[in-house]
């Protein structure tokens, strides 16, 4: 009802009104708004002296009566209200129109919905408690927030600064930072985040809220904590553990509350007894350290002590130390795998309900007995590549959702044709269909350590849209004609096609063929039942194609290196499960050159599609930008590199790339890997955006060194790619009127991009948290004292006042190792003996830390030192378990596994790539000398800028585009 919606806006504010509108607009809920105030028979003018609330109630009731009569009394109408006067006045006035309270509605219409009844009781109890508390408490715990109009005026004038609150999870009681979202005054010289020190200064703002901050006088500024600290509720930090003073402020108002569902744990029986007289009021502890304890009213506290539970925050009054909330539902037992996974999903606002019947009814039929077939009419509209092209895919082992396939062939004129073929998902997912709306809401496939939650139903993702070998599939193909020797791009075309992939290869097999290893041939299923002669012929064709693709990728990559494309690093660990889904091992992912080959082709396709759709739709194309990082974020990287005598130039992406290439220690390749990992941490987020929302200068992708970039190559698992496919079809097909009518406007596309960016961040965080969960599960059942798998080599990459940060290459773990414990004892390491805790002191320098005992024993640990660490699990009842590292020797852990690890994690460019780079540069010099290359061709040479050396494409394929904070993964997210 239109009037009911407006009543929400009038009584609850625009934020609640917008949430209601979004729920109604979501077609999955089958809601329709009746514009009763614009209908002749249901419009009710407001009477003189009638209050807004009374008029709205009367209008809603009269519209309900009209609708009941309009349906000829065949369908009862229920009007739910908490207005007791309205229930008395209208409750028995019209038969078939029920005017009842929400409690009566639940009791009479949904008596068996136990969860709904419990949720209602919880909300009702919370409201009563809040009303009682507001009457009892006159004293203020916090200052009142300023009115919105005052905040907006203050932000415009520059008195207040707007930004998102980011709480430090390691010092959640003390430290939060506000990242600026734009300056109130152009004259401000503020260039860093603002420190919010202490709960009082935070003034009831919760992690993620958009707040208004007032800067304190500079003499009240404080420094951020530089000491290692556990997630403890410490109320103050020692004076010597903070860095230089930085801009410090206090929250004066909240612009937007970004509250969500929170996973919490009830206190133990002993803690319940200590909480006081009223047993129904319980302080629950959130799973996320950054969220304060929440007070809820419940009678189930004792029964729920061993469970993870979901609650919501209702309010946080200035008279209350803690926010008030209500119980929502139970997730599972503490420590149970399914319960912990459910907690991760809720914490990242990920909903993974099964696809509905109405969505599945939109799917084409395909089964083993009745497989899907090409439509003869559709076949006439598509380019047929089944008999003319050798097409194959290269993916990780066990991959079911094969998005992309490749081809290369020699044309009659002697030039080459490179092809990238992407599953045509949009043929099966019509715009604004139920499946499309669900895919849009999910935005991405969520990949966890042991499972995945698909964006599309499996009949599409693992069957009809998956480019499996030996079956016909619809595709969108990008085909380039390349000059036979220089691989210069002569022309490009985009087609809807039909393909039949000849081979479904895994990376290791493709790399084996590239290296001339014939033993991998037995792993190619498509060659098994052929006679010897046919098999040799087909194998020869396949080896030629893979070799030619790799050669093309090397040359394009060599050209792109000169543009400053970045090669960065991330921690890549795969959880290996046995047949019973138990954790068998944690395996570092190994880069192969064939990863780089596939990645190069995907990046090329994404770049050319970005150019095409932005030319055709300059104000409503979906692209992907990567802004340059803020220079202050490089401080740790530069200080760390200087310890090894390396200078890191961060003035541009090209300067950074060249500096990182030079920062190579031939005796320890992990040094370069760690420096690249630190550079990754300094990067800004790569984001989707609408071309109509910013100037063309902002389209640039810093990490890839490309002027335009998008995501086109993974429509099975990314909704952004589905939008890009529709844009490309509208840009290239002749009959495009219907397609263009269904495209998003700039405003709607910008809103969609924000949603997709948000969901991608959630997907990344969920994947990271699930990997950490399995890492803890792997070590939890092992004895650190007797199991050698708990002892490993570690590399120091940061120095703090009371310890060091350590990277463990074998398991991809990063963690803190203390050199001073809570009792004040310091670490003593002498000779081959294990380290011990003794009385003494620590002295921190820029690149090293020295521990000196009272007896004069001294040990110094420096950046990039290899040490031996013990890996333990720190358990927590209320939070996720975490990995803890202990230094047991100040010398490397010498095993063959360590040597293999060092070798595998090295970032050393192959001689072959060096040779190709040099030959490309020589060729470029010759062409310039002959002056035969046009200016346009030179520009094209500079447009493809790819990384060199080891690739992160496997991270993309196995963790599936979960690296918005890691531009190296984004660089390969094709």
C-alpha cells in the first residue's frame, strides 16, 4: 500500500523507507505496491484537524476494504497494525477485512512458525527493556549526537569530516580510524586517516558506520599502537608502544548506520552469574572483535551457552554503556564445522538459500539421458567454429564451471588468429528474469576452502554453460588477427558463436606438454581411445597450439612490461582434503608459466571488450578501475627494503615495477616475494564503476597499466561479466533495440557496481576466514611438542616494540611472534638450544630488535632473518580460533622441505622471458629506425601491460576472484 510505505518514511525515517522499497522492488518477494492515493475509489482526503497518523490509518483501511470488494470477497485482506484504537474502530466493521495486531496475526495465521514467534517475543522484550531503561537512567554515558542538519552544514563548512569508521580488531577497545570519504573543505591539508582513541570518543558508532568527526586540538593528538597485541579488552596502551602523533578526533554524529546481523556467543554459566541481578538481560560477545558487547533480553541464555547465535542491534542510547539488541536465530554448536562456516557466512552478509522452484523452472532441461542440444534456429544466427578451430580449455583440477576456452590457428595469408571463447550465459539468463535477479543479488560465486556457493544454478554453471570437451556450446568469441612474427594486432571481431572444445586440460598437463614431458599424455582423456597414428597427429597439433599461445603471451607480456604493469604477490594456500573431507595438508600453490599464458589471453580480451563497450556506451558501460595507492601506504615497504639496501621508487607504477625487479636477493628469493606482498598490501581496491560516473582520466587501471579494463571472461561466476556481455551484444549486434532498452542507466549501473563491489569484498573476506578456519583445524589436533609439522621455517618481515611479524612459507601463514611475554620476561636464544624466557629488556631499532637478559645474554633479530617457529592454535570460545607463532630458535629450520619451499616461492624471471623481452626491445628499436611503424600501432604496443615472472592466475581460478584488496589477483581476474 502506497500510504503504508509513506507512513514508514514519516515515522521511521528515509533509511528504513529505502530498505522497505528495496524489499518490495525485489521480485523474489512477489510484492506489488498499490498506489491507493491515486485511485479514484480508494483516495481519502485528509479531514480538518486530523493527525497524519490517523489519516494514514484511515486511508489504508479504506483501500483494504475497496480491494476486498474489488476481489468480489473471494480473498480476505489482513491489515496489521499496533494502533489499538484502529483495531477497536475497524476490527469488526467489514467482514473479510481483518484489522489485527502483529501478535494476533502470527497466532491466528502462522501458529506453527516457531522461529517467527520467538523473534517477535525477542523484539517485544527488547523494546520493553529499552523503555524501562530510558525512564530509569537520567545520567548520560555518551554525548548526544548532533542533528543531521547540523552535521551536513558542518561537513560543508569544513568543521566536521565525514568518513567510514574502521575499528582495529587487535585493539578494539582503544583504536578506531576514520578513512576520509571526501574533505569538508578544499583547503584542508589532512592526508591521513583520523585516529579515534577510546570508546568515549567513538560515541556509540559501530565498525562500518559512516560518521562525522571533529578534530581535536593538535596537542591532544595520539599515535597508533606499534606493539604486537592480542585481541584483548585492554583499556589503555603503554605510552612507549605508540608511534608518532597523528590527527585525532571524536565522533559527533552518525551519518549512516551500517548495522547488520551479528554472530554472538552467550556467556558461560559462571559469567552469567557475575553479570548481575536481572538474569534476562544478557551481555553477549560478538564473534567479530570490532563489535562491542550487545545487551539482549532472553530467557534462553542457559540453553544457548554452547551455540553460535545471530542477534541484531536495535538501538544504542546515550544513557547506555552497551547497545541493545534482540535474538534472531541459532546457527550451530561452537567448534562444529558447519556452525563455524555458517558464522562466516552471516558475518559477511552472505545468503546462500537453495534456488527456488520458480528460478529452476526457467532453466533448460539437460540430463544424462536427455542432454541439452543446440537450437537449429539459433544455430543460423551464430558463427560456427566447431569444425574450423582447435579449441581447448586449461583449468585447475576438479574444475566444473569452465568459463573460457582458447584457440590459435594459422590463417591462409600466413598470419595468426588468436581466439578467446567465453560461455554465453546471457542466452540462458534473460534480463530481469527470476534467475537474473537472484544472480544479481548474489553478485558472485562464493568459494570457501572446502566448498562453493554458486551464483547460478548448477545446470548452467556445471553443465550447459560449462565449456566441456566434446559437446556443443554457445559462446561469445573474441578473435584477433595477429601479424605472423611480431604478433601485432591487425584487427579484432566479436561474435556469438557455437564451439566444441576438443580438450579439457588441467594446468599441470598443459605445462607438461609445453615442457616436452610426454608422460602427461596419459592424463589427457580425449586421446585415450585413439589409434597411435591419430593420437600422434592430434597431440602434435595440441602441443603446437599451446606452444604458440605461450609464445604470443610472452611477446605481449614483454611489450606490457615496458608500460609499468605490476607483478605483485599474495599468500596462496590450498586446503587438501582426503576422501572423508578431513584436512590432509596445506599446500602452497605453485606458479606455472601456463598460468601466465591463460591470464594474458584473458586480460587481452577484457581490455578489448572494455574499449568496445565504452566507445558504444560512453555513459553507461561497466568498467573496472584501480586508483593509484596513497603514498603513505608505501612507508613500511620502503623501510623494509632499505634493510637489504634496496630503494623502492613509488612515484609511478612503472617506477615501482622496476624497483621491485631490482630488489632481488640471489641468496634468498623469499625477500623479493615478501617485498611484493607488502606492495600488494599498500594497493588501493580495484572497483567496478559506471563510465558515466567519473571522467575518462579516472578509468585507468594502475596495477595493469591499462587505460580501460573490465571483466568479461567469467560470466558463470561474476555478475559484472553478465552485464558486460549484454553491453557487448548491444554494441556489436545489428538488431539491438531490445537489448539497448534493457541496459542499466548510469545511476542504476552505479548503484549496481556498489553492490557488486560490496559482495566481492564479502566473498574475499569469507574465503580468507574459511582458509584460516581450516588452518587452525589442521594444527589443532597436532601436538606442537612431538609433531614435526608444527615446526617450520619463518621469515621476519616487520619489527615491533615487543616482537616481530613472521611469514611461514610452508603454510602461507603470517603471524606475530612475541619477544616479551605478559610476565615481562624476554626471549633468550643461545647457540643450538631452544629459546627460553628470562628477565631482561628489549630495544627496538628500525630494522632489528635486540633482547638482552639481566645476565648479559643478548640476541638480535633483523628483518628477513630466517628463524625456527612453533605453530600453535589459540582457541577462543567467543571468537574464531587463531594461529599463534612461538620462536624456538633464532636460526633457520633446515629441512629439505624448507629448501623446496624457498625454491617454489622464489620470484625469478625465467631466462626465456628475459630473452623474449630483450628481443622485443631490439625489434622495437629496429622498427623505429626504419620508421615503418605508425603512431597508432605504437599506442597499441603500449596498451598491453602484463606482469613478468610467476603468476597469480591460479589464485584466480581456485579462489575465484576474491582479491579486491590484492591487485595481483585482480590483474589476473579474467
